[in-house]
C-alpha cells in the first residue's frame, strides 16, 4: 500500500509500506493493505510506517485527518516532525519545560491571556509528542 504523510508546508513520507500505525483521536489505529475505506480524525502522537524493505519510519504528527481507500493511506496533518539524526532528549525536555512555563504564564494572565491560551496549549502538546519521538529514537 502507498502511504503519504503531508502537512500544508511539506511532505514527510510518500512511499510503499507493509503497515502503518497512526495516532487516532481516540487511540492508535493500525492500517494494513486492503483496509476498509475510512476517514478519521488524528490526535497528537507518533506515526510509525513499516516501509517496504523493513525500514521503520517514525514521524511526530500534530493532529489532522487520515483518509484510507483501497491501498492508499493519506495523512493530512496540521503539523509534523521527523526525529533528528542525533536525537537530543535533553533538548526536547527543555523545550517541553519552556512550553509548560509559557502555558502557566498565559493562564496566570486570566482573561487578558485568553486569546493566547489555545496556542500555548498546542505548544505543550507538540513538545510532548516530539519528546516521545526523540525518546524512542534515542533508545
């Protein structure tokens, strides 16, 4: 089956795969060739694509949708990231701490920070997801 993982800015994977596991809104979903047609909402998590030839590709997906039809899986993600060549778990943890600090600052502003709250919450979710990606890549 062919798997495509794209964002508005870039293509993160486009190739043949034996299977893929995606972060569904309500939990992970596995997809094998011949899967029933489906459109589903994705949450934040790590997509795992078992590419032809045995290579596993891991991509942090920051929400979006998946469309499955025949032998084509198309992920339209709101954002995505690949693990760096040299994963730095300490840097990812620092980024998460900074995102949490920013969220606390926005919450402390009360009504004055209400407009910034969704962006700050999204920053924490993305940092958590990227940390999971990096932590598994360095293990």
